[in-house]
C-alpha cells in the first residue's frame, strides 16, 4: 500500500502535496493560531533522499564518470563539448530510470535484506506505480534524447544496457551463481556509450573501455557479495560467494580478474590510444589493485575483503584520470 513519508524517525505530518508520484507529507499540521501550514525542511529533504536512493545516485554518478571518460577518449577536435553534455544527460536519465525499475523488480528481495529493507519501495515511502512511472519516463526520455541529439548508436547501446540490466541480469540473480559475470556486461557498456557519442562508431577504443570496466567490476562486486553473503542469501540471490565461508575462493577469483587487467591496460598503450605516462601509471595502479586481491586470496577475511573493496573504489577514478592525462588523439 502506498504510504506517506512518515515513519518512526519522521512522524507523519498532516499537510499533503499531490505530485505526479502520489501524495506526500510535506508540512506540519495546521491549527487555529497558525492557519498557514509551515514548510517542513525535513519533509522535503526526506523526499529528495528517497528519490536519490530510488535512482541509486552514487551508482548513477559512477556511470556518468565512466561515460565521460569514454567520450573524452574518443573526442576529437571536431566534436564539441555540447555533444558531451547531451551524452551525459541522456545516459544519466537511462541509468536513473534503470535503477528505479530494478528496485521495483526486486522489492520483495530488498524487503528481506537488512542493507536494503529501508529503501523507499520496501519501506512504503514511494509507491510501486510511482516508481514504475518514474523509471519508465526517465529511461524512455533518455533513450530518445540520445537518439535525437547525439546519434542512434549511443541510443542503441543505452537500450542494450537497460534491457540486459533489467531483463537478463536482474532475474539471473535468483537462478544462477554466474549473475555477477552477467551483470558486468551492462555495467561495462556506459564508457562505450561515451565513445560512441564522440565517434559515432565502435572500434578498438570501445573494446578497450569495455574490457577495462568488465574486469574492474569483478573483484569489486565479489568483495561486496562476500561481505554481505548472508544478506544476499536472505534475499534469495544465488551469488558465487554464497558457500565460500572462508573467502579464499572469492579472493582467488578476484586475483585472477585483477591480474587480467594488466595486459588490458598495456593494450591501450600498444594500440596507440595512450602515451607512456599512462602506461607507467596504469601499471602501478593495476598492480596495487591486483595485490589487494591477492592479499584476500592469501589471507581471506573481512578486513582483506574491505581493503579490496576500497582499492576498487580508488582504481577506477585513478584510471580515468590517467586516460585523460595522456590521451594521444
């Protein structure tokens, strides 16, 4: 049932505002001495917080960062930054819409997991119809924006990301331990959208970006899946880490994927996409990332898993900076 924003931490407030997404408590009750309802900053802030969770704001910003990196890597003198803004806006809308629709599809699982049970959908603070309208509108508008104001290829790639994320990866989490591998595919496409937005085609640069993002994701998500394996089990998700109580198998898998990054980052230099500064820096950064994964394999546990997770958070922005600093084209 659709409910307002009131909960134990934020008591229900009498004044409601009707929005396209349903009724929301946004003010304090009226009384005889105060006939005009006073605005409640907490109410507005809670509403904004809920919608930022619904669109997975941090993940969407990460998607935009990798999209920007792909656009910059493919950009030539004849391509304007105005096109880049269109690429980012359209991709961001699709990513935000996909996040909302993903949570709608996983509402029952989220309600069973401790780390997600307070999300706005299982918490009842945003209605399911509202989330459906919001997600479809954002993603649809983003696809049209890319198709009309960037190029058809970037729109098709965004549609592929959206479709594979919602209709292949999301259901696979309940049926196959390989879901992390499956999910790494849509997760690796955003920088390719950026590249396509700048060049209007695919090529070696797009292949490099896809491989970089695909391999980076595996240790990142394996570390998360192992740390929260009990919670994922409560949600009914069949993760690779489910029966790995020690964490050793997860660490070995992570180390293998991190090691594969080394030839991939060298390939960007060998293909002439990047210069020697990038080569040296990327080898150092990738070696540190691989070392964190190896450490988890040798000394499995929560501490090394967290170290690997934080190393993954640092790895990607550092790589994007190196790609931008020493681009040859």
